[in-house]
C-alpha cells in the first residue's frame, strides 16, 4: 500500500453498506456507515439527551442516519423520526444491529446510548437533533 493523495482520500467511497432483511416490513433495506459528521451529530444528540434528560429515540435517529437507497442516499429525514419510532421494535432492532456493527459501535457505546435513552423523560423533546441534510 502506498501513500494516498488528498484527491484519493476525498474521492474514496468508504461508506460500506449491507442489505438487511426486514420481514416485518415485507422486504429489505440498505444500511450504511455514517459519515464522520453524522456520527458526531448522532453522538452529540445522545449526549445532550443524557445530560438534559430529554427524550431521544436512538433507534429512530440511527435509522434516519443509516437506512439508505442503493446509491447510499438517506431514505429518511428528521421529520420521519417520530413515525420511525412507531415501527415495531423487532424491525428497528434489525436496523440497529446492522448499523451498530457497520459503525463499529461496541458494547460500551451501546450501553452508553441505552443509558441515555432509558434516562430520557417521556414527554420532552430533543435539544440536539440530526440535520435534515444527511
């Protein structure tokens, strides 16, 4: 392996994706890695929720960042998060499993995210949320 140039780095397609079967929805979806900026926004929203005790639907947020079309363009926007939160736990857990694996979220990361979600107040709104421009 040689040294990379700026152009080689910036043009590299480094967002892996995989097909995830979701029988609850009657088909399959693509789930991809987050960009560095998306991961930062995701983590910032979870941290804000943990610190402020606001409701954060981490599974919906992770799906919003990672479920994509074949060209790796996100299928969902911020406006879809509430409706995603109404989908079955089994379906969303399939997305969660693939997204956490692809995005190298280990058990400690998942535990921290779970603590933030579990400690969230049920009737509050997120103070930090992902951008629609993902």
